[in-house]
């Protein structure tokens, strides 16, 4: 039997295609793998067979709809289901174009509309308290401060920050080269505050090397407690730690600092098209969600300040 009748083997081939030919991020590949393997397990359960033996050609649009219905019944967020639909559509399009299936069961599959939720942001005062709460007398603390300042000072993504190398920071020009989605590069200017912190940290950075520090870690800008390159989860814990100390914001993740960067820039008169370039968005629609946050703030200020706002 042709190995490509086995869906799992084809999933591996598809993910290699995403990584090599599409320059997909590690996050996308990990998410798509989970989505496709979860679908494979569900399909195997419906067909009462081993996941290794699921015949790709036996999958129909009904198979996919049954799975999506199951996810919906379990209360999964529409945004998460939308990503899973995107994974299936991309995978089956790949299979169809390469002749592994005669019909594409995901063709014209409708992506559910995502729940509209405004991004969570911290106040300017919250951010100041957060920065002041970091003990910069130790090299590890200095690195924590540099991470927080870089997030809030540039609006970069978590994966972009952990992917930074020492050579991406140019303190003479006060700028950082960021590799975004699809390996697209952009240059973001650095303000004086973040530049000063980075300069002090970079001088002491080798003190964080350990027995497990390899060539990649020595290239990396930030170094985890293990002595290796800083990773996403470790950064998330750092941000959460300082948010808990200084802010009542319900979400305490690195993305809140990215949202806060964009919202505060907009509040202070920055052009939304410029903010789009800072954030590395492919289109303006993704950036426009921040205008809603600012409008909500304007409404709150109006209701509190205008004598006839509530009459």
C-alpha cells in the first residue's frame, strides 16, 4: 500500500513543506501539527481504526464537519476553531495539488467568524510600576528589565523577541532588526530608555553563560536560566511575574505589552499606518483593532469629564 494513504506520513511531509518552502514559523508548524493530528485521531475514532491506517481518500467534508461540530460542543473558542479550519484547508489543498487525493474535502469550507474581543492593555502607570519593580542589581534582573523594556518599547511579538541575536541590536543607530512572520525583516527604532538598559545588559550578558551554553545561546540576545537561548515559556513567566506585582489587568502575557505599545502610541497621536509597520502586520485591518480600544478610552474620559454626558 502507498504510504501516502496513511495520513500521518503525509502530515509530516506537509509540515516540512511549510517550514522549507513557506518559511512558516515554529509556532505555526507546532499548532498545525497539533490540529492535524487531533483531527486524525478523531477520524480514526469515527472509523474505528488505527490512526496509522486512516485512508486519506476516505475523508469527506462530512468527516471534517463532524470534527468541527465536536469541537464546538466542547466549548472551544471560535478563534481556535478558525485556526484549525485554516490548518485543514491548507493541508488538503497541498494534498490535492500534489495528487494525493482526487477531491479536496476542505474546499469551500467556511471559516467561523472569530469572537470579537478588544486587546487587553495595561495603563501607562502600570507599565512604569512594572519597570520600577525590577531589581536591576543582578545580571538576571537586568535581563528581565531589558526584556520588558524591549517588548513595550517596540511592540514586537514573543517569538520575535526570543529569536533575537546579539547582532540584531545596533546601539550606534539605536535600532533593532526583527525577523517576523515568513522570515520578513523589519527595522524598529529604539528609544533612549530601552537603549540604555540594553547597553548595560549586553556588557554583563556573558555572566549568564553556563555549562549548557552552546553556540546558538552565545549568539542569542537573551539567555535562559539553563544557559541556553531564552524560550517563549520562560519569557511568559517573567512578564506574568511583574504584571502580578504591579497591575490589575486580567491577562498577564507578553502580548499585553505589545497591545499596550500600540494603544499608547495611538493615544498619543501616532499614525495607524506607522503602528502597522512597527507591529509587522501584513495589512492595516489587523492594526485597526487598536482604534476601537482608543475610542473606548475616549468614551470613558468623556463620560467622566463632560457635565452633560450622563444627563
